[in-house]
C-alpha cells in the first residue's frame, strides 16, 4: 500500500471542511477558557482585520448577490466579537487591579492612547460610537433590509412572469430562463436573510452597552472589596480597561454595521461603489461650480477660516471646469462623427422562405401555468418529468410501439395553476391543480367527508377533494386514494394517451415496427408489404386495433393474419376483425385476467335481427335508426353500470357482423364497455351471461 504522504493532494483532502468546526471550537474556547493577554491581542487584531476585509469587499463587490454569504459572515463575526468580549471581561476583572496594561497591549492602546488616558473622555467617545452604530447606521440598515425583503418577495411573481414571457417570445432559451429564475430566488433569499442579519448588529450594539456597565461596576466592586484598592484607583484602572475593551470591540462592530448598510443600499450594476459615486456625484459641472463659488464667498467673510474655504472653493471650480471641458470634447467628437458620411449599409438579402420556416406540430404537448413550473423544473426538484418518462415507458411496453416524447412548455394564457394536454396541437384535456396540496379521490366507498376544495379527478371524473398534506393519513384511513399534484397530471396524461393511442401511430412508427420485426422474421415482412398489402392498409388496421384498446405487441401474429386474409379482402374493417380473432386470448386476458369464466352482456335475438336489418338498409355507413339507438343507449348504460358496481368488467357479446358497428356505438355511449364477437372467445374460457339487452 502506497504511503499517503507520497500521494499528491491526500493531506489537503483530509483537511477540507475543517475551517468551520475550528472557528466554532475557537469561539467556545474564548467563552469558557481563560485566555492569555498575547492571545487576546492576536484575536482583537484579527477581529479588526476581518471587519476591514468585510467592509472593503462590500464596497468593491458589483452586486449584492456576489457576496451572498454576507449574512452568514455577519453572524460568525458578531459571535466571535461577543466571545472576545467574554474573554476580555474575564481578564479585566481578574487582572485589572494590576493597572491599565493588565489586559494586553491592544486594550491598553485603545484605553490610553486613543482617549489620552482620560476615562471621562473615553466614556464620551464610547457613547458617541454607540449612538452612531445603534441609532444611525443599525436602525437605518435594519429598516432598509425589512423594506427590501418585503418588496423583493412581492415582486417575485412579476419577475417570474416576465421571464416566462421572454421565454415564450423566444428572447431567451431554457437555460437562460432557468438561470434568471435561480437569480430571482437567490435575491429573495439574500434580502430575507439580510432582514434577519440586521438584528444581529442591533443586538450587538445593545450588548456593548451592557458589557460596558457590567465591566465598570463589577471592576470597581472587585478592586475595592477584594484587592483593597481605593475607589479612585479602582475607578481609574477599571474605567480605562473597560473603555479600551469597549472601543476595541465597537470599532469592528461599526465597520460591520457600515458593511451591512452598504450591502442593503447597493443596486445591481457593472461598477463598484466608488466608481458609481464618482460617475454620478461629479458628472454635473453646474453643481460643482455653484458649490465652489459659495465656498469662496464664505472664505472671504471676516472671521472665517480663509485658507480652508478658499482652497476647497477653488478646487471645486477647477474640477467643474475640467468636467465641462471633457463634456465639450465628447460633444465635439460626436458632432464630427455625425458629420462624416455614414458608410452605405448594404441591405441584408432577404432569405427566401423554406419548409424550415413552417413550425411542426408536436404530437404530444403539455402546457402549464406559471405556478406549476416547479413541477417540471429539475432545478426546483420537479418530479413530473420523471413521472412522464415512466408513463411513456409503460405505455410503450403495453401498447407495442414507442410513444412520442411529450413537449412541455409554460403558457401565460393558462390560469396560474392550470395545465393543458394537446395532441397534434389540439386541446384534449385540461384542469386546475394545487402544487402545495394533495388530491383525495373517492373510489366509490368512503367513511367520511374531508375539508378542502371539492373537484373531480381530471383523468376519470371521480369526485375528489384537494386537501392539506398534513391530513393525508386521515384521508387514507377514511378510504380515499390520495395522490400528489405530479401524479394527478401524469395519470391524466396516461389516460389520454391510452385513449388516443391510435392517433399517435403513423406511417413512420409502423415502418419502425416492421424494421424491428424484420430482424427476427425478414421473410414475413417481405411478404406483408408491399406484396400482400400496401403500407397504408397495414397502418389503418393497426390504428383500428389501438382504437379498440387492443395492443399491437404481438406484431408477428398480426402480420401472419394479414397475409393470410389479404388474398380475399383488403377491407380494413374485415382485416381488423380477423386480427382480433387471432388475438382473442390477449384481448380476453386484458379484459378479465386469467379467470376461467367471462361475464358478458348479450342482445335478445329479436334485437339482433332488428339491428342487422337496420344495418342492411343503411348500407356501408353502418348507422342505427335514431329511435332504436336511443333505447339501445339507455339499456347498455344500465347494464354496464351494474357490471361496474359489482366490480366486474363490462363486456357486450354479439355476432361478428354487428361487432364493428356496436363497438363504435359503445365507444361513445359507454367508453368502459368492451364489445366482443362470438369468434373472439377462446376455447378455454366459459361464458356467463349476466344480462340481456332487449
């Protein structure tokens, strides 16, 4: 086994991710363990350096989102500063009786050098720092954060709709739209986090005031009672140490408060803050010139500091003239460029229209409102894409051909929570759903009612209720079938594709099926088309089978049957009937499973004879007399509903001559009813007549 030290990058990989635990351990150590004065000096210096880095990054960053980690940085630095306050307080109270140098060089410098060793001046300076930080900067930044967060959240729907509109207009592609949606979400998260982070700064300022009084009063008490110092000495020692400790903590706090204020007042731009201020503040020469003349006038007033006012006034006037000169040069160059003859632009050659300019109709389309975009967006953990892929795979295996892909797009013309399913550009089904709820479907027998929005299942029209996700288990206990919004759309799509499968099968798909069959039976395909039958007739027969919910998986049997009967007829209805007889076992198995007994509904002999005479009179149209059709419709509906209520399949058994016409009739009267002829009953199945329609 190779030595780990010899492998490049192993040691670095082992140290990855140790920064955050180390910082947490350091903060805990500062709060619990006594720190030496040298460690306090290093940590105070590091705290000031970190505050400077954060403020400078806030100044030079171009957009607030480029420093999206700022709320977290603000929390960590605030917590570190409070931990330093705890550690320094321990040292001040334990060692303060030795003098101003007892708590380290940094605290001594801030307590002695910055305020001249005068604790009264130090208290005033510290109070001014607190007022600036707490009253001015922190309060203003907190208000701006709150308003920005509120406005950003309110503007999210409009921004999402604008992105969808640009996408629909073709101005951006899917990747750009996904990137812009992610930026909108990040912006809302950032300003929401900044609204909370501003409370850290406000609480830090309050903590600084409290720590000052605690250190001062506690130090005087400890110095006078435990170390036998006089009140004046104790007040002088502990006041200087407390003021130094407070100032060394409040200066980084003021820098971070300023950084937070800068971040929440920034706007998205291609320039940093300094470039924005210079370009916007000094671009108007008139303002600079008037300011200069006012300062010069004030400098000439007796008693005023002439040097300062005159120097600044002359500087403003000179700067204004320089800005004017640059503006005049830019205007002159623009006039010269405009005076030059423009190059003759050759008109772009108009491209002749071609077939590529004709938009192709999508075989299957799914349009969604803007509130349903999270269902189909992978970046937002949308599950509908995977569900649709599973639906296509299952239907392709069940039906026997490859179901075309589903083209998904958003449509602003739809209701926000609505979707629409199209076939060949034609609307086939639509509904409204709730992304944040679940649909409880009544399968026919439940044991109670649910609170929610009543509706109907889009796929099968069953009564249903949109309920909160928290009541899912309660609804299931009452007997409801509970599914989420993605499953509702996928089930609706599956039902529509299964019902209209014949419309999805064309010449291209049939040619692919025959190519697959030719790999195992090449001679069979050669005899089928174009020798025995034209491809158009084969396509029509396969479409008829799918229209009658017969899978075409067994394409070998279908091809053999077509070749066998092609010499006698090329009528697609007759060829479809022959294929149904050949696929009888598959048809009955799909209807009733492996049960040995098949419950059927039959027609009275007199009604069959009447229907046959009616069809003979009507000829090839196969129409049923209107009055007879109305009575037959009521009878079939009643018989079919009784079968469904008993949990058995609804099957109408009739003669071969009537089967095609009654199958078309039943498709509109009772879509769940299957129509079989006597020849389509396998020999191993027993027929049980459960109803007779007269």
